[in-house]
């Protein structure tokens, strides 16, 4: 399982480990260099001291520390002095010594080396070449003859053992320190990671409070760090949308049940009243006719609801085909004719006979029939209904224009809502069932278009805008 | 007893009207809010049965207008809006009762009768005047323990008089409460029903209960 906390801890430990190890290495090398340079200094001093006691004696080079001078304090643990031919002039007393390096430095210079043999392990060796000046022969003072200068090589060595020992001890101290730091840091990052993750836990707890029935709960960003505010904002926005969706769903369900209750009440009450006594043939017939009418209007509403549900589920995508618009509009207006005649309305169409649209003719018929039906219902007597179609830069525009009482401005945005009716009526006379415009919008949107309503004192215009491919 | 039904569902309105008329009520009907308000303002109804989702004028607005005009009619709201807050809003706007659709006709009837009892400040569904006993639920009438069969209009008239027992009830008031506003019949129909009632209630040998007060109206009272 992936754990954010574990990742945070491992990440911080990795960084910390790298830092500790680099620091340890740095300190280790610095320390060993320091120790070595102190040692080299001592060796150099030893070499110089030795060199100052090499002299000539009767042509021979000898190592002769002065009688009254105790050189032992300056002598390194091992040394030797050799001449140019490699003959040993002097060497340290008994005890171990390293394998002396053969290489000789330039005169007056010293050469440092670490030799890996000898039974004491590794040695540090300084090799120094020194010129011993020539000397006047003491025997023949009058005729001075100079013995030529000679070069001797002085080598001093110290075993590295003590340094290695000190370094080892230093390393083990460092290791203990590093381990302690690592543990403390591990614990600290465990706590810190917990602390850093606490807001997530708190957000989680707060979200757990938001259930289907308590969707109005929101997260309060104030107790959280400002880095989390955008996250909380997004969560709240998502909750807003969720709540709105739930609210619409509940509203829709409530609306459906209300819409079905009234006709059911009508059927039940008709039958109940009927059954209260013996009825004549005429009364029975009348009651049946009433119930039939209610049943039919319920059926039509249920079919509309099913159509909406199918479209909501994306199961009624338009089957587009090139359709002559004038013929389609003509058909719709012809169907609305009888109803329009009752109200003495003039129906007219303003569509170019050659105009064709790539639409689903059956679905678009539903849309136009609904719009024309509304235009007829909500019109004034002797008014008019005009259906026009034209091409515009935005696409194909189809307009249904009526000369009715218009729609109040505050109702305009709501007319496409399901079950919304301008005068809250549920009457069959003016109303329909309040789903027609929702269905119309759904179909137009499935065609990739939009439907707009505008209204003024001289009537309302519903425009369908279909972008053309 | 005169009722007004304001309901825009034609079939429901029709069946309610028929059912209530058969129970002896005088029923006026309106299928939109404006007409309902007009009728309620211009007639005296014992109970108004009011739908809420109405064309032209919303039911709650109608109710509000009635109450603001200080019209005391008992109002029973009959609606498909069944949420608790809808009920609360309805009652708080001034409704006396609230019923949701669909409903049982029997229950509606019982509630209408309960509202009538409230209107006439009676808890007992029986009305008793001397030895006359009227059961307003079963709608039967007994005098000295013997059933008196009555036609619906006769019963309605008797019940109305019994509600106002001891008072002189003017003919105009009977007219208001017992006749449809479209009713074409002339006012002496009341006299016709009174004389029919007398024949059935005040049989020879019994002390008369129905009295005519000249120039004022009628009175139902015991000896």
C-alpha cells in the first residue's frame, strides 16, 4: 500500500542520511589530513635534525650527534641515512622499520610516501636529500684541499598505526552520533509527517460529515493552513455542484409525483363518488369519459418523461438527415391549425423553400410542435404565430414568434426548467404539462445547438440556433 | 351548507362537486384563482375547498387575499404539495385544514363536516332541538325516536335551521347558504321546502318546531 506518511519519512531520512554521510566523510578526511600533516611536520623536523648532524670526517660521511646534545627527543621511530651509493651511514636502533622507498627527491627537497609493509602495518616515510658541504682538511691547514660536497639521503618513518587507531575511534564516535541523529530525525519526521498530514485527516473527517442527507455541510477553510485553501475551495465547489444536482433530482421527483397526484386524485374521486350509490347508464358513461381523459393526459405526460429520461441517458441521439425545413414547418403549422382557428390566430411561415438542415426530422418536429403549441396557447385572440428560418453567421436560426402576452423577465430564465409554468397552473386548458420546453431544449442541445427565449410586450420569440458543420 | 371548490383539474372538480352535492351541500365551483377569489369575496361560504397550484392566481395568494379582506370562511386546502413546509405554510397563511392529493372522498367529507362544526361551535356531530335529533354524519333525522326520511334539500334546510336553533334565520341567509349562485329558482322555493319540512317534522299531534316570523324569517325551536 502506498503511504504518504511513509514516503515523507523515507524521503526526509534519505536527505538526512546523505547529509550526515557527506558530513561524516568530510570530517573524516579533514581529520585524517590534519593528523597526517602534524605527523609529516614531525617527520620533516626529524629529517632536518638528522641532516644537521651529518658531517664529514676524514672524507667519510658520518652521523655524529654532539656528545652533549640529546637528539633522541627529535628522532623519529625509524630512520636511516644513506649516501649517494646507497650505503647506509646510520640507522635507527633495533625495532621495526618500513620498507624504505627507493626514489630520491631533488636535492633540498623532501618526498612523502606511505609504505604498506612492515610488521607494524603502514608507515609514513619522508625522504630528504641534503648536500653536505665540503670540508677543509684539518691535517694540512696550510695547503687547504677541499673534499668535494656530497649528497646524503635521510629517511624518517613513523608507523601510521596510532593515527589509524585514532581515526577508527573517531569514526566509531561519528557513527554513534550519526545513528543518534538519524533516529532523532526519523522520529521527528514521523511526527512531522503526521503533523503535515493532519489537515488531510481533518478534511477527511469533515467530508465524512457530508452525507447524502447533509449535503449542505461545507468545509470551513479558516482552521486550515493557507496552502490548503484552494483544495478546500475545490472540494466545496464540488459539493455545491453535487448538492445542486441532488436538489434538482429531488425537485424533479417531487414535481413528477405532484404532477401525477392531481390526475390520480381525479380518477379516484370520480370512482369513489360514483360508487356511493346506484348510477344511471348516463352517469357511468360520463365518469368513464372523464377518467379516460385523465388517463390520456397522464399517458402523454409519462411519455414525455420517458423521452426526457432517454435523452438524459444519452439514448436518443438525433438521427440526422438532410431535411427540407419549409415542408417540416408546414406540417407543424397544419397540425396546429384547428387550435389556432378556435382562437382566430393567423399562422404564417417565412422559410425559404430551398432551405435544408441536417437534423433529426422526428425530434425537430417535437421541438417545433411544442414551440408552436405554446405560441398558440399563450396568445391573444386574433393574434398571430410566425415560424421563420434563415442562415446566419452563427448557423441556422429557426424562430417561433407569437403576439401573446409575453413572459415576465424574471420568468424567462426558468421557462426551460422541467415543470416550470409561468402562472404555476396545472390546468389542461392553458398548460400542457410543463415539460415541452425542457424536451425542446434537450433535443436542440443534442443537435449541438441552443434555444433562447426573449419576450416583450408584443409577444415572445423562441429561437433555435443550430451551428452548421 | 354552501361550499366553494377552487380546483383547476376539470375531472376532479366535477367529481367533488357531484359527490358533495349528493351529500346535500350547495356547491359552487371555480377553475382558476381569480374566479375563486371573486366568488369567495361575493358570497358567504361555509367552507372553501382550495387547490394551491391554480392558473391566474395562486391558491396561497387567494387565501391571503381572503384573510386580508377579513373573510372568515373556513378554508380546507386540497393540494398535491405534500411537503411538511408546504403544509405549514398553508396553515400559517390562514387555512383551517390541509389535505394532500390523492385523498379519500370520505375523509374529505368528514373534514368538511368537522370544519362546519367548528364554524357553528359544536363538538357534537348531533344536533338536538327539543325532541328532534339530527345526526349530521349519517344525515338522518329522528323525532321522538322515529326516523323522518328527508330529501337532500329538505335535510340541508333543516340542518341549517338547527345550526341556528332558537335564532330567527332570515330568508336571505337561507338563500345564501343553500342555493348555487347560478341557481335560477325564485325565492319562494324556500317557502316550498319549509312547507314540505313542516309536513314531515311537525306532524299532527306534535308540538310545532318550525315557526314563521312574519317579515323576518324562520325559526327552529322547541315549545
